[in-house]
C-alpha cells in the first residue's frame, strides 16, 4: 500500500493545549533562554494530511516522533516549540507497580466481583497483575468488546459527556463530526480497519480463555476501539492502534460517574499487561511533556523516551534530569562536549534502538543538546549546505513567509549536510523517482523533471520522512 501524503506544513500558533500559551520559560536550551528576549511562546509542529498509509508505515513514523490525530500526522519542532513532547513507550519490564496501582486494581476487582471482595496479598513483592485477568474472566458484570474504529451514537454520547465534564468543553463544540474526525477516521487500508473474524474473536475471548504464555491465534493489526461494559452499560472506550511493534494508545474516554474506579490508570495497566501476555511488543503512550500535568502522569507507567537525534530510546529515569524545565536532550559522550559538533547524520528510518542495544550501551552518557544546537557552527554548516542545494542541485531558495518552509536546522530531521552527501553518493539524484497526484491525476516523474519549487518540496519531504518513504510514497498536491 502506498504512503500518500499532502505537502507538509510548518504550523505555528499561539494557542497551545498544554501550556495555554502562558509559558514564559519556553526554550529548548539554556543558551536560548539567556540570549533571547522573552516573547509569547508558540506551539510549533510540522503536519501533513495522510490519504493512505499502512499500519507498518505508521509504526515507523511513531518511532520518528510522529503521532496521528485522525488522518492528520504531526511532530513538534523540538528546538522552537513552547512545549517539548517526547515519544514515550513502555512494557511490563519497565513498569514498577506502586501502592497506588495496587489500590486501583483492587478497587476495580472489588467493583466487578459478585461479592465485592478485594484480593488479598501479603506484600507488594508478591503482587501479580494477572489477578486482574483472573477476576475479569470470572466476572459476570464486566467485560470489554473490541470493535472497529467506526462511529456509533453510543460511543459519541459517552465522548460528549466526558469532554464536557472532564475537559470543560462547551456542549456546542462537541460535535459528531469532530468525534468522527478525531477518533474514528483513519488513513489505514480497509483490510486493516476491518480485520478478520478470527482477529476479533481472539481479542474478545483472550481474557476469558487466559492462561500464562498463551499463543496468539490471529494477531490484530489495525485501528481498534476497546469498549468497557459494566452491567451492560458502556463506561469507557480505549482508542488504540495495533501496530507491528506494539500497541499505540490514542485516547481514553471514561464515564465521569465512574471516576472512583480510576479507569484511566486501570486501562494503562491492562494494556501494558495485554502487550506482555499476547507478545504484542511495546505500549506506546503518545507524547510525554515533563512540565505538563496533562501529560507527565505517564511517568507512573515507567518507560523510555525517544532521542530523535540519535534514534535511541532512553530510560525515563536517566533522561528526566536533562528534560527538567522542558529542555531538549541529545544523548552523547563526555568527550563530545569538548569537540566541535555537527548535526548527527541520522537515518530517519523509524527503527530506533533501546539504549542497551545502541552504540552508547557501555558508555557514561551525558546530554549534549547545548553543544549540538547551542552554537553557531551548526547553523552555519546548514546554511552552507542549503547554498549548495540551491546552486548545484537547483532547489528553490526558501521563502520565509511560506507555510511550507521547514527550518534549516531541526532535531529529528535529516540534516542538510547529509542531504548534500546523498546527492554526492547517488541516494538522491535527478533520476530519483517521484510520484505526484496533481488535479486528481497520478504522475510518475523524476526529481530532475521538477522545477526548483518541486525539488525543494521533495527534498524537504526526504528530510522529514527519509528518502525510502518518498521513493515508495505519493505526494498528493
């Protein structure tokens, strides 16, 4: 299936849903804070509308720092935005069960049992989350049902109640169209959306049939709503994407009448447990923002943060001091603080490594973000590379006023010096294939056949997604 996308836009807006535009200390680096005049912070992302992509494509894009909202794909400019959002993932080995976790699970087990009895555990060490599965499998009052991500009036009614009560949305702003666009529409192919009867039957019965190390009969890949029912009433919806390397949590909706059950915390524990029991891989929690209460609750599930520059996942416990006060971190070695730095020539292929499997595995690591992005040499090198691309490779000069202009330096994008190197090594060339939809008609061209503006757009897309995705994808203009 082709990856079909619109021209990416660089979007800056004063309204930020996380800090509400009130953050005064909104710099990625201490040097920015010292050198700049305080100004109103902007939320800055790169976004594109996706017409089609596979779950495998999206799996790679999540691991490049992207997220989707319906069919809109975006990632933040980590150097300039007011709030830095890091991709976070976890699994059972990184989850440390707390007293609060145990209370939530025990309270829920009591609520769904016939006799309202809490499980008894002698101490924390012997506490086993699989007791939750045992309780659910025996309960005659509680069950969940896995469904396609389609709109239903029942789902919308719960969503509206949740948004108004929990997020203080105005009733007239919570529409069926906005719910459908946000949590039902997807860019995935029909076969992944619809799934098979074997996939749905297995998911709906896996807890009832649970036993340790059970074998997955038919693994689900695709967008999914898990609907929670208590006494046959819909009380929560977990919006998920089942992906090749794990399960991505998109949104969780719960009935305010059941706030006492802490269903948000419960759902996170259930889904981490599901990933382990069904060998689904990592649990992707979306973005983590260290200084935002709406987002930093995710730390209670443990996990690791994506270093976009090195393409390495770093344990949250290690990265936390580096990202205090919403700063940027870039993994490096002590000696790199003494040497001249360039932007790392990342592959940007969506296959990052965990720290223990990376080139830093046996090193004492430090945060070198200030060294990489806090000195003029990096930006001078990018300007030199841009000049080469314009003069030698006939790329249009950047129009600073265009919403399609991407900064010369941005963490998580292939640096301009490496794009120049790709032309020199033949990875990019005038014969590089480009597929474009214009006026509804698909045209297969080569980079050399495009005008300078078209070449600039393709090169920017290669920086953003990587050349392989552009070679295989289709640009929908």
